[in-house]
């Protein structure tokens, strides 16, 4: 077993970290405070190649492996201290784009992927609904009815990252209720379609630099040519392929955030003095740092293992689920322990640890709760 990352991946990781530190980090605190979306930063991310990293080169992307994409998202989170923009990147580049890469027709790929790669189009995934989260397939209420060469969609999607700013969404809808998960189809939906509405921007506890909203479909017509895969096969085919990437690449932001929190906590513990000694000298503080470092290393190995399996073309339901539940829960624990080191300053917005503490909370909820992940692990063991 070789635990060393290839040189080209390490070099790219360093470049991404340098880019976000100089371009994204300086405004992160202000954008988080006011929930600001800055399109100029998105444009620069596109110019850097981050928005189309895993899109094949023939469609304008970089053709990066799952492992390289994972490491890039890790570096983005670590250097930017901006969980919201990291989430927006993941929603666009992974769950909003990879379904087209994996399952799109040649015409669909040529129409959408080049603009997704540059960021001219912003994308997202429409799966969760107001009444369906963990039971996404069984409780789905959005319906798609075939009428001639079109489908008519009615329903709503909730908690959609990039909802207020998105141009293209991958939307799942029931086409045959009697078949359960096998009766769901997937569509590429454009914001300009008649009957497409965006609900109000949701005011979130964390991830405030990403914009989130409800999507509403009222007799929205979608051309048949915009259906991904065969009718009734979307949830199983596309969901399985995409969600394992999501639980690997997007979750890599957790280890980037953990690395930043630990580095910041160690530096503060060396500088802050109490009872005449730096905090780092106290065993209770050393214990928090040591436990946090162990969690970080374990989470990183689990996530990289899942990414390598995806690059080998192998299914990774257990690996991605283990990585997801462990890394996100560890991130919450690290945020708490590093916050204890910062003391009262962890409660002040100007300190990045306060922002990280809020942002990490989403990890155990989104992309499958920790409880659902444990069910998947048990079912596949």
C-alpha cells in the first residue's frame, strides 16, 4: 500500500491553497456576516479551472480524477476558511454536473458541460423536498407526467444549494409512483423554463456565503431530450453514481476545515498565556490537540480510500458512507475542542473558529444524515 499522493496532486493542492488564500480568504469574514454572494470570485474560480475540474477535457474541463478533485476541495476549504463557498463549489461541480458527465447523452454533454466548466452556468441538484429528506425516494412528491415530447413537472424542492443563482439543475421527479425508487426519473432543468420559480433565500445558521432556496415547479415543461437516462431509472442509476462522489469529494471539505482549525488552535495555544505559561504547556490542551490530529488523519485516509475506489471504477457504498459519517462527526468534535482552546474568542465573529463551528454543523445532516450513513454501512456489511 502506497500512502503517498502523486507529485502532480500535491503540486495542484498547493496551487489551490495559495489561490484561495489570496483570492477567497480576505473577504470571507465580511461575506459570511452579510450572506453575500460574490460573482467575481466565482469567475476567478472558473478561470482557475476549479469549476470544471472533473469534467472531461473534450467538454472544456480538466479531466481530473476523483482523488485529485477530492484533494482540491480539501485544499479549497483549508485555505479559504469559507465553508459556504466550498459548498457552492461542490454543489455545482459534483452533484450538479457529474450526473451529466456520467449519464448524459452526447448532445446533453456538448450543450451543458462547456458552460458548466467555465462557470457561465451555475448548477445544483434538486432532490430534497419539504417533506422528504432521508427517505428521498419513498416520500418524493414532485411529479413528472409525459405529454407528447415533453414532461410536465409539478412540485417543490427544498434546501437547494445555489438555488437563487443557478442556471441549470438536476431534478428528480416521480414518473411511476407504483415502482417506488424504480419509478423516478431525472431531468436537466433550466431556470428559464416557464413554470420554474425560485423561493426566497433561506437565512441559514452556517454556510452563509452559499445561497440556498426552495425551487418551485408549476406545470413546468421540460423537453424529453432533457431527461437523463431512461424513464424510471434515474434515481438508482444517477443517484448511486453521484452520491458516492458527493460523500467523498464534498466531504473532503471537512478535512480541509479540520486542518485549518487545528493549525489555528495550535498557534493560538502557543501564543496565549495563562497562569504564567503558554496554553500549549497544559496537558488538557495537549489532549485536545492530539485527539483532534488523530481524527484528522483517520478521516483523511478514509476519504482518500473512497476516492481511489471511485477512480478504479468500483462501487464504494461502504467506503464513502464510512468516510462521510466519520469525517463530518469528527469535524464537529474538532470544532468544539479547538473552540475550547480559543475560549471566549471562539464566540466572536472576527475569529474564523466561530465561523467554522457553525459551518461544520451541516456535515452530519446534508448528503445523507449520520443515521442514514450507518444504515447503509450496516446493510452492506
